[in-house]
């Protein structure tokens, strides 16, 4: 439930909002008032939460993830590989997933995200071996149990090794099965309202695992159902070569040919684009999810975030799969993006404010949710509150800058739609020790 009476988050240590040094008032799941320094709310009957030890940020928004991959973190067979051989090592392991192991992995991923200050997350699930046909249904159940806002994407692969693709036969599905289930999921779970807790998008995996026909059919279905589209694109030089050799064009040309070059599409990674392609995407309204940790671990390259923004594109942040990133911590991803992009563009071009903006306003644009990602009157009350009471913050003079520069990684409080879902650094009702034991057991059963 949302707070039954107006709640004043009073006098925060720091806040990412102008003229709100005295805090914010929340009522009915939305922000209804910003309180200036030294002021009192005009809203009558407020209860008070003392935020004087907290830095308040908009809830962070994760725009690219693969929850199931928390089952294969730091797997020896996948270490020190680039994307294609990394995937080839992991496909057979993922093919052994069960509904129980997936439910555990999803809970682990979402809990870790919540504890990092992430109020809204996407997921890109594209592995549907026999017995796991209802994977997205499992994710919906976990999201509802934890109280996290989600945009779950029905991923797909139908181009197996025997047809010239990368994945083995046992993890792909046929086009009819994919499209029928995509429509079922949208009809069953997608909520188009601005305060929606569950939304569905459609997400063929990549140019090297999906046929051109499925890409086109999925775009047509998304237009019919009025939902968003998501896919990996231009992640590696290997992918660029695959498109040139298989489709006789570059990845963005392939995307346009398939009917995806429009403002319903957001792309994961988006590393290997040239300036002209960036201009085309900006004009079309395409957005990109920057995944800095994954890109560095797999040595895929660096997304040209500042060039994209200068061209008029919106860029968000994603943690990507835990098998590549090996973590699901979005606040850590903010710091990684800050450091990576500053090293590319220079200290005067990238600030901590930029990195936080990518994870909030930029990410909200990726998923088409303008009601999220900002602390302003009328916005949904999705908020993250961080304490600076660890040794890493000792001596920090600017509380907001300290979150990024000193490496915040765990929120003390998290609110989704006016409801606390993290309190005192814990998720109410979730036994983390038992969850970790379940995850270790599930991991061993897959890896053996």
C-alpha cells in the first residue's frame, strides 16, 4: 500500500532536485510538493520521516539485464572470453535451467537491484528450453512479491547453429511459438497506465540469433499491441562483421530494414556506431542502454554516450547480465559509467550529475516512462535514500557527489509508488541468507 496520509521526507542531507532542500511531500503514490530550505509543507496533516542522514535520489532505473544469468557468475568455463565464445560456453549451461532455478535467480537479481536503489528494472529473457516456456510469468510473480516496478521483455531466439546462427538448437524456438506467447504475455500482464507496475515489451535477442523474418514480425506485433521493442545491437565488432557477411549491411541498416528505426525501440550496448548512424538514431528517436561494466569485462568497446547526447539521443544505464557484469548493482554501474565516459571525453565533459541523470531521466526515456526518473511535483514517488555513514564517505563535503565519487553501493531506504520496499538496508520479509543458499544450490546443479 502507498502511505495512507501525506509523508514529508524532511530536510535531507542532499537531494537531486532544485528548491527541495527542505524535502519532498508524497501523497497517493506521487510527489505533491517540494519544500524549500527552511520551509514547511503547505500540505496539511503530514507524517514526518527524518531524512537528515540521507541523500535522496530519484529511483534508479535499470534498462538492460538478464536475470537468469545470476546463476552463472564467475563460471570458470566462461572467464576471459569475448562475447561470441563467452556465449558459446554458456548456452549449454543455461539450457538446463528449471522454473525453480529461474525463480531463485530472478529473486536474487531483483533483490540486489532494489538494495542498490533501483526502483524500476527491465529484463531481457530470451532462453526458453523445454519446461521453461513460462519464464516471464515467473518473473512477474517475483516482481509483484518484492514490489519492484518492471518492464519485462519477451526475448526470443530462432536462428540456431544449423541455420547459421550462434545458439545451439536446444535453446531456440520457432517463430509461431514466439509470436503467440508474446501476444499472450502482453494481453495477460501489460499495463499501459502511467503508474503501471508491470509492463511487457518484445525483444528478439540479436542479429546473430534471430531471423530477419522474426525481427519484422515482432516489430509488426509491437505496433499492433502498442508496446516497446528492445534488442542487442552493435555490441561487438564480431556482430558488425556477422551483419556485413550475412545481411550485406551494417547493424543499424539491418535494424531499419526490419522496421525498427523509430521511437518505440531501445537498444542495448550501442557501441559500434559511426557518427552518421548516431544522427539517424537521434532523428528517429531511438534510445540506447549503456552497460559499462559488461562492456569492460567482455572488452566489447565503449559506448559514445556524449556524442549520442550531443546529437539529441537519450541514453540510459543497464547492468546487463550477471554472467558478464557479475553483479546487479545499479549504483555501482553509475560510478562505472562516470569513470568510463570521463576517461573517454575528459574531466570537463562528464560530471557525477551526468552519470546519475543517465540512470534516472535517461533510463526513463529508454522505457518510455516520463513519469519516472525525476523528483518533481506530479512525478511517481519512486525514490532511493542513501546514508553516508561508511568509512568510504568520511570527509566527503558534497553529499550528492559522494554517492558517485566515493562509491555508494547500498541504499538504506527505497520507495516505489509511495511504499517502502527497502527499510534500514533490508527488504522486508526476504531472508537473504536462505536465498543465497538456494542460489548456490541452483548454481551447482547447473554447473555440474
